[in-house]
C-alpha cells in the first residue's frame, strides 16, 4: 500500500473559486442559482448578501407558474425578501451550475433581469444593460455513468441566453465567465500553483503548466487558449501551458490510444460557449493519453522527474 498525500483546500480549484477575486461585487445583493450549498459557497467566496432562487420563489409565489402542482392555491400578496428593488448598483446574479428545476430558475432569473431586480413590479421598459451576471462552469456536456454525455451548465446558459434574446431582442451579457475554458480560471490556477511552490521552498520559477482533462471543448480549449495568452505576456514567468487529453470521459478515441503522443483531436461541431470563438487548433491536444495516471507520468518524464 502506498500513502496518499494530503491535499489542502487551497490546492483545490473549483469552477467558482476565482469568484474570490471579484470583490467589487461582494457587497451587492446577489441572486444565486445552481444546486448544493450555493448560499454557503457564495458566502465563503466573500459575497455578503445572497438570495437563493427558492427564497425568491417563496417571496414572489406568483412567478413560478410552469408546474401546476406548485402554483399557489389562492391569490396571495407578494412576500418580501432582501432582494433590492430598482437598484442596478446593488444587485447581480451568480450562476454556479445547472439547477434541478430549470423552468423555475430560467423564469425567475429572467424576471430579475427584466425588472432590474424588482420581480414583483409590473414590467415597464426593459433595462439594458441588465444586471451583472457572473457565470461558472460552461461545459455543454459532461460524462457520468450513462453511455452518452449529459447536459451540463453550458446547456442551461444556452437556454437562458436564447430566452433572453427571444424576449428582448438583445444579447445576454456576462460580467465574467468563470471555469474552463476561461483564462481567468487558468490564471487563478497558476497563482495558486506558484503560492504552493513558494511554500515548498522552490527557488526556480515555474516555466511550464500541464492541464489534464477529458473534454476537448473545455479542458483542451482552455489550456491552449491560456497558452496563447502566455505567449503574448512578456511579464509572466510561465512560458507555456500544455494540454493533455485523457480518454476516460467525454473524449473517446476512435481506435487505440496512439503510442506517440501527437495532436489528433479535431471536432466538427463547436460545443464551447457562445462568447468563445471557435478555432480548430485550440481543441487539438498537445498530447493524448489513456488516463490521468499516464498524464502525470508524461509530465514527470518531460520535466525529468524520476
């Protein structure tokens, strides 16, 4: 048996981790959507005033009308929650991940955007630009136990974007897109890696990063996009970010994994987010290996680590 090294919390980067850097929104009242402890996560990241979709739904029970069983049995007065009214400088939206009830989240988020943070009011002129939106995790698809990939948060974002444009005739805008393939996430990862290197007493600067993933449209695309940023950043000590694609998730090689690690990935359909332009070269992995263990061994070999 071999011992497994302890991983400290500061070494783990989730798709929403870089939100800690967006301090200018930490004092705003933010509507948060997703599943799991989204309210707790938002507070941990520094956001002081948070309203969940469920809290907003309870405050305004007449807004959620799709599911007949959840409609109020009698007319009730609008409730009250701490979501600010008619104050673009005090409100915003955080999209952590795909929610459980898509119809409820799509409806209430749209209501908040169209009403400038006052969903109980009668719709007048549609405000534009709308309230700021911070969105995490853009994967259109992800791999679970099923034989085919499942819808990810990128699919939910696609729905929200198209609903907003269909209703208003205008494009939904994001204050920031966070998580792969956003360069913000890779820059944040680099920052944490450099912090860890300093704690370990490493004197030599880090020159190369290795990004391992199973999704060409997010993992490989993001690593290659960040690599292009590094090439143009003369003030960055890191020189490159190399992408390593594994065959144990979304990506499945059509044949045996090539013995020589060469770029082989070309996708005919772009599954990336609307705000990231498709460039076929960005989904071509630097290396293709079978699994994460092979990826780690490859990085060790390239760095001459035994």
